[in-house]
């Protein structure tokens, strides 16, 4: 028996003596005392099991919440999991310089795109110089180049991240391949987008 086990046994014995002494002082009938003791043992057992499996329970709770919230983002260690939305796309709440904005994650987009409103709310200014010409589903548009100081999705943070700003984006913000290609890997598995830094 090592020292830690001996200390644990001493604490357990001390707790048992306190419980027995408390029951004896109140002259609780033996049958009722046995029921109370079993109830406390069950409570301590459940607490011990919950403490032992706390990480697994946290992950399970995250997955249950993700089922209730279709746009949910889960963080598992450094990995970020984003559930496919009802529309078949992957949406995430993204922090841009500390400001939260909703983004479509689109592997068909070359670069991260910000709406004019999101750029203003996040303190992202267009850089000087010539606009970038982009081919979009609605034709070719001119977009202002910009740089995002800090972009964060879950536990993944990118600094000095290139982006474009355009009126034509309307209210839609897009995470493009210039973000995804900086990850160690990304994949789609069973309705989840998996991002690994």
C-alpha cells in the first residue's frame, strides 16, 4: 500500500466515523440509518464517476447541444467541428478583431470576404491600392483588399489574415481557401466540417 492510498483510507474512515456519530447522536433507527448511508454512498459514487469521466461527459454534452443547435461549433482540444446547417452549408460564428460575425465557410471561395457592415463593425479598413477583381456566382466584381489583425474560429486563431471587402457581398461573410489552406488539415465527415490547426 502506498502513502496516497493510506491517506485516502484514513479520510474515508474519518468520514464514516463522522456519519455514524451524527446518526448515533440523533438516535436514528438502524433501518433508516442504513437507508441514509446507502443514499450517501450512491451520491458519492455518482459524483466520483462524473468526476472521473468529466472530459467524456463534456464532449457528449457538446454533441447533444450540437444536435439541438444546427449551426453549432464544437471545440475538442485544438480541433474545431462545425455542424452542417439546414441549408447544406457550414456556418460559424467567427471573431474578427474581437467582434463576432456569422460566416459561411466555402472551399470554393479563394479568399476571405467581408461585407461592408462586418468590416466596419470589426475595425477592418480597406488598404490603399488597386481593387482586386473577383469572379463570383453573380459575375466579376471589384473588391477592396484588407487585412484582418485577428481572426478566430473556436480555438483556431489566425493573425494578419488577408481579406477583401465588397458592397456586392450584401450581408454575407465568407471564409475562403486562404484560411483553410493555412490549417494542417480540414475535412467533411458525417455532416461535420473538421478543422485542425
